[in-house]
């Protein structure tokens, strides 16, 4: 008897859901489901902030807009996910490999440019930031928002890094991001391109001597378990773009576009907050894991800054962005 009752209740629920969806579609309120992929774990600040966005979007759209989040590279590595988003087989993406989204994002990645998260956000929320994001449309992407992907530190298994001279010859794992590769080369290291999900094993087996990432990533991915030294250098503040396929964006009714756009900035604010609040937590995790931490002096930091100046010239000469655009971004950062 209980089985029959349960079966009837399940049938009623399915019928009710189908009826509700039918009512919405009959009223011209089509429902949309967007698959969103990212490479971080479910314990990452990225994933936790995405859950906040998901709740907001589904509530504010009365269920007409559903976000399905696929973490930890479930849908492939970052490069694969970006290509899938461009093709429309995956609707949304959050993560790096910035040039594949729009080469203009490289301007955010110039070494030692942003002193703080707040400085990056000044640019992101400015008219200049909106112009940078709009260039992604040339590549079939609607870039909804750009937040803080974390300031990056350097770890390794060979020796403490105090000056650029200590970087010479180290095999440093890098993502396929040209500004990182050029920065590591400028500092004398040998970049080794390894997918994010394979980095732990590469460090453990010696395929790479070290890597560079924000504290949250180093803690979340447990890189500290297979590294001896870390230098607190904040050499890059990475952007954190959140994207949707442009055709999918254009297919959404205007009210759902507004909800998704607002949700993207809610994600950005939440991710920024979590990164700020959890930095100390992850720092302690790394130290408790046995990693020896070094904080360079101002004079030592200046040596790193000087060594990285050719990176700026490389991208300007390549035509990725102009000196005038760099100057405009610096003006925004220096505004009080």
C-alpha cells in the first residue's frame, strides 16, 4: 500500500511540474537551463560563490532560469570548456585561459600592476573595464563581469626565492596564459605548461619544481603538501571573468538577461569577499603543512618589478593593447 501511495505522489509531482512548465511556456515564459563549468573544487571560493549566484538567479527568475554548476573539470579542462562554450554545447564558464576569451584581458595581467583587490575592481567596474569585456563578443562570448581571481604567490621545492636570481633555472608550472609565461621567463625561470588538475602530481614527481597561484588555490588543491618554499610576492592580481555564450545570451528575454547580469556581479562580490576573508585561513593551512614562507623586502620586490618591465613592452609591441590603454588603466587605479 505504501509503495502505491509513493508512486501516486511521484506521478502527481511530475504531472504538476510538467503542468507548471506548460503554463509558463503557454504564457510565453520559456524556461532556460545553462550549464556552467569550472576547474576548481567544490570547496573553492569560486564554487561557493557560484552557489550564491545560482540561488539568486533561480529565485529572481521564478525558476525560469536554471544554472547547473559542473565543478572540478567535470566538463573538461579550461581550454576545452571555453571552446565548448563558444560552440554552445556548454553555455557558461568561469576561469582562466584569458586570451581565448579575449586577448584584451591580458592587460589585467601585467606583473605588479594592481596593489590591491580594490584597485582591480576600480578598473573592472569602470567604463574602461566594460570596453575590455565587450571585446569578448568578437569571440562569441558575453562577458558578464570581472572580479578578483586572486593575487599570486610562488612556491617551489628547490630553494627560497628572495630575488629574481633565485628563480634562475627553476621549472615553474604555468597555465597557458602568455603573461604568466612571459613573467616567469623575465624572472629567469623555465615555464612548464601543465593543466591545473595535473599540477599536484607534476609537483610531486618533479616534472615541475614549483608553481604560482593564489593562496586559496594552493590550499584548495593541496599544492602545499608537495612544496617546500613559498614567496609572498603578489606579482599578479588575476581577473575572474564569468562568461555566457553570446548566442545563448541573445536568446534570453530581456528580464532574464537582467537577472543573469545581476547574478554575475553578485558572484563577483561574493568571490571577492571570500578571497579577502579566507586568505589568512589558507595562509595558516600552508604554513601548518610545513611550507617555509618568505616575504621579500621592498628593495627585493623592486628587483622583481624591474625584471618584469619587458613584459609590458612585449604586449604593447605585439598590439594586444596600447600604451594609452595602460595609461588609462593606471589613471583609474590612481584615482582617489
